C-alpha cells in the first residue's frame, strides 16, 4: 500500500510539474503543480452515464492491474538498505524478473485497446491503431537494451543488476552506454510526449483511446498512467543508475530522467505514425544491435 501511495503521489506531482514547465516554455503561467490531484479527485466524484459493455469497464481495470503488478515487481529502493523505511517498499521484487516485467507492462495497453474498441468511437479506434503501431516500434529497441544486459551478466533479476552496480561501483549507463542510449531512445516513445503523442493527439483525435471515458473511468486511467510513469522511471534507475538508497535520491534520479522526454517533447512537432515507427526501427534498433554484439563479444 505504501508503494502505491508513493507512486501515485510522485507520478501525479511529476505530471503537474510537467504542465507547469511546458506552460512556461510557451510563455504562459500554467496551472499549479498540484492541479492533477484536483482534476483526479474531481473525476472520482463524478459518475458516467455512458456504458458500452463489459469490456468498456475492464479496459481501465486492465491498465490499473498492469501498473500495480509492475510496481510490485520493480524494486523502489535498494533491497536490504539500512534505512528503516526500506522495509515498506520491498513488495515482490525479489521474486520478479525482467522477462515477466516485459510481458506485464504490455498487458495494460492491450486491455485498453480492447476496451476502447468496444466504445465504437472512431477516435478511440484510430488512437488504438496508432498506439499499438508505435508500441511495436519502441518495444523492439527497448527489449534489445534489456537483452544486452541479460547476456552480459547472465541474469534476468532486477535485484541482481542493482547488486552488480553496488559491488562494482559503476552504473550500467557507463559500463554499457550503448544499451543505455537504446533504452533512452525507446523511453521517448513510452511516455508518449511529442513527437510521439500520436496516440492521444488532442487536436486530431479528441484524446484518442480515452474518448467515451469520463468520471471514474478517466480517474482510473489517469491514476494508472501516473503509477506506470513512476514504475518506468524507477526501473530505469534500477537498471542503469545503480538504484536509490533513499527516497530523496530516488526522486532526484527519476525526475532527471523524466526531463529527457519532457524537454525533447516541448520543442518537437508531432510525428505521423509511420514516421514514429521508422524512427524506432532506425538508429535505436541499430544501436540496440550494437549493444547486443558488445555484450556477446565482451
């Protein structure tokens, strides 16, 4: 429970800060950083009279389940640390590995696609088609980066990767820079900021897959998105930046990583679907192949 509360608060706060930063870059004041909390609880207080069948209900539920299960697998803090609060965030991270995580992280998107498809809204269908196409694009270099680490250290355990970095005193972003670069390029698509915001595309699709969803449906999607953002950032910190000894270091590292897709997106125009897929199957995939070759040879 403590891990979920932490992930929710951090994810929602980061989202609010991003709205503020984006507004300032655009020479606007923007909403306060806590606006996301106000929006979320306002949505939770509302009801929706629009229902499109069982799958419409299950789509947001799949998103939340995927986010929570992923959160339970990813170590939030370095296991076995001296801080008294480390025991609050142990979860099931000692029992999970990267292969399971790769599967479960895709589960939510597929569930949302099924739920959005049942609404019959063309904006939802177009958004789902774009989202699945883009996911196929960035998943390939993302998996390549992880495979390079697995080959190099003969393990799929996230905890093992943290321990390796603690024992050697070197972050994997420095010892395996090609895998890190590949993962960062794939991360640009994971967070769906511009130029990879083709899924929602507010000026084109009226929010895409979340069309026909309001009230508690939209609250669930918003909450799961915030939790999932925290999960992905924490996973990057664990794999490439040595994990975090305490919550302060975790926030500093995750926020620094989060600024990469955010700042890149603020100054980038939106890609078309084929441009996004072509991007991920270009240099990111090529660098991922080099990362795997480096792991095999060295």
